[in-house]
C-alpha cells in the first residue's frame, strides 16, 4: 500500500550526494532502478534525473520490504551517507559512496514495465512511444531533454544581451499561403469559419517591426501539415527573431555570434550530462573554429552544383563534377540527348570503390532512381589496372580518357554519372554523395561544419501550378542588382535570403523583407495574386505597411533540429518530450481521435461518410 511522504522533505537529488556528505543524514526520493538481494544484504539503485545512488541494507533489523522492492516503484529513503564498503564504481558520480537507510517509505508501487528502463535497449520504437513516460526515464533520453532545456537558456541569455525582446504571438490566426498545409481550427462563435495554427510567426513578427519593437525573438510553437521525416514533426519549435534597420550581413553577424556563444558553453553542459567524450570534444572544437574564423558563405548555385543540395554536408570533400562539355559530342546518346534537352551530365568520384561487384553498383543505381534519375552510368577503374564501364562501347578511347581525366579518375576509383534536368541531377547525385559518404566512412558524427548558403533564387517554377512560386515567401526582398529582370527573366532574380546549414541539415533560415510598396505589389503580381486576392490573404499586413514600415530582416532556427545536431541524435524525436510518428499520430495519447457528436454540432461540422465503406 502506498505511503504518504508527510513529514519528509527531500534534502537533495540522488547524484548530488558527494563524499562531503559522508556521516550526514540525507532524505532521497526516486525510482527503484534495480534491487539485488544478496542473502540478507540488499543493494538498491535509486534513480532520479541526476543519476543513481546505491542504498545498502546490512542489518537483520532492516525493513523486510527492502528485499522485495519492485523496479520502477517510487520510494523515499532516509539514511546516512558512508564510503562504499565494496568496489568503487567509476562510471557513477556517486560511485565512491553509498547510503545506509534508517527509514523506507514506498510512495507508489509499480507494475512490471513493458520494457527495461535502461539505455541500449532494442525495444521497438512504437512500443517505447506508446509508453513514452517510461521511455523518458532512461538516462540517455533524460540527458537529451535536459540538454535541450539548457540550450534554450543559452539562447535566451545571448539574445537578451543583444537587446532582443521576448514577445509572444497568437497561435489562433488567419490561414495564409506559406507553402505547407495549415492545421485548421473551427470557430464555434463564427459558424463556418476557421482559425489556422501558425506555420511560423512570419507575418506577426513583421507587424511587430511595424510596431517599433526593433528587435524581437520568441521560442515559438509552429504547425505544418506535411509528410514527416527524421528531422520533421507536425508541431515543432522555432527560435524566431526579427530585427529592424538591418541588412543581410547584420542578421548573419548576430547569428554567427549566437552560435559561437552557444558552442562556447555547451561542451561543459554536454560533459556534465555524461555525453560521449568524442562528442564533447567535437562541440568544443566547433566553438573554437567559429570564434577564430566565423562561418563561411556559399552561394545557392555553388551548393547545388558541387553538392547537389542547398544544405551541403561539408564534413567530407566529394564534390560533384559537371562533365557536360566533355561529353556533349560523344557517341553515348543518353548523355548527348540530356544535354540537347537543356539538361546536364554530372558525376561523382567514389575513391577506393572501383572493385565493387555488380550487385553493389545496382544498389547505388537504386539510390539514384529513388531521387528521379533514369539510371546510373559508371566507369570502374579497377585496382588490377583494367577498366569496366556501362557505356564504353558508345565512346571512343579518347573520349573515355578525356572523361576519366575530367573526373580526376585514378586506379581504384568508381566514377558515377547521372544525366537529366538540373533538379534531377542535383537530387540524385546529392543523395548518392551522402550515401557514399556513409558507405566509405567519410562522415565524422562528432564534427560540426557550418556554412551560410546565400543568393537563393527569389522564385521557382512549379510544373504543377504552371507558374512561379516564392522559394521562401512572398515578402522576401529581391536582390537589387537583379530586379530589372523580374519581367523578362523572373527565374534569374536572386533573393536576399540565407540559410544556416550544419552537417547537411538546414538548421535555420531567413531573409531581408520587402518594405517598399512598389516592390511588394510587383512581387505579388508575379506570383499570380490579383489585388483583390492579395488584400484577402494579406490585407492586414499590406495595410500596416501604409503607416511607415522600417527596413527589416529576420531568421528562424529549428530548435528541435539544433538540439538534435548538438546532441548527436539520430532523430528529433529524441529531443522532443512527446513526439509524433510518421503519420502524425501520438501513440501514447491515441491522438488524433474521435470527438463527441455534441462537440461537432456546436461547431456546425458534419463528418463526411466514406463512400468506400458503403455496402
């Protein structure tokens, strides 16, 4: 039967007990991690968020319940700290001490949990997420959640020192087109009308600049109804900021200093939380690199040309090579037809993989096909000096040698080629590059490489919509040098937009915003907005801009992604307390779920019957 903790007050947490407490009485409370009865002597590992401490009962007069405590039961212990009688445990903060109890209270007895509460378990993730409150007791996950909390503290400290104001914005707003589907919330009071949950505070933070607040930030909850992946959730957290009277360089400068500040502090936090020593060293090295050299910049075009991605992973140096000029007149129709149709032929040099078997090359081909490529051409420069190629019979010896030379091919190399439209070539080779980086062991998980990607296109063509779309959003300022091309060649206009990329992940992004009426009107016109539709969608913002709007710019980080990267987690689910799975459902709460018919009636909502379910 559960007991009350009445009259007891916890004196400290488990791992806060040190040798300085020897001879003193402490009151500890936590979970039974392990109970071992060694013939009258009982060893209990007591756990809380700080770690473990060993409780040892040696007396025959000890409470008989000690020997039958169930794991994960919550207990309170009063006892005296003493130096360990047995071997020291160097893996524990409390490994040199133990507690001899004088009082035990079982505050809550636990049933047998569905899986072991310890690190390194191989339990299915869906089971762990169903019992997330149990999974979160594991030291590894607790450390990551605490790491995230400390990360937020550091960000707040820095931004406060830079004169930013922490201002909340609403989470029930108007639906506006921002790229992903909105989560809609029906209004009971306004029948047939809906709020939207914000995909970001974008328009609201621009209004704060119109309000004269100068420097704003917010740890903001955001919502996007889109397909999930390892670094994406339907609800996520942004470190959102906006600044007035600044340009692109100012925003990039303050955020380079923010990252430098964070990385100067988090190695000590990671060490305190018992993170891997190599990870701690990697974080420390990254902080020193930023302090010494800042963050380099790369244009969007170079990122796509050399890495096949606008979020290049710079931890390994395997660049894409454009060989279109080299093969434009060769006899291989797959190459020449792609070039004739406005496409490209580009390749990767996979050093040391020249002796791969056909099945392994077929697997690489499947990777390329997954990202839209029609196939994968190759040249094997085998270690025995022979050359094998999937297309050599269509090319002369001189053409082959010129191609190999262009690729800097050497004995033992595997040269891989994709020919198609620009986007397809980039996507396929970019994905293949990352795959090869893993296969060849070129990626150091404890290394952090940052880059600012700049000069994004302002617009991108949508075949589905048959029109230009904003690559970021309709309020991104165009590069003044390109603005004259907005009518004749819209696709050539660059944006004053920038992303901060770390290890192949877009950690944050932002832009300078349009604050001039004529530019904003033209931008909306190019995007296909009639004046009426523009007023319908963005009227409140456009109206605010009539009353004096300062030049402004901003950036937003994905806090979940930042925490994931800096804790070397495989997925953002590890740094979110209660995450959702791939289909956006919550296995623990069984959400989304059905609601009472009365609630639907109050909202004037009827559920459409699925015609496929009819007999």
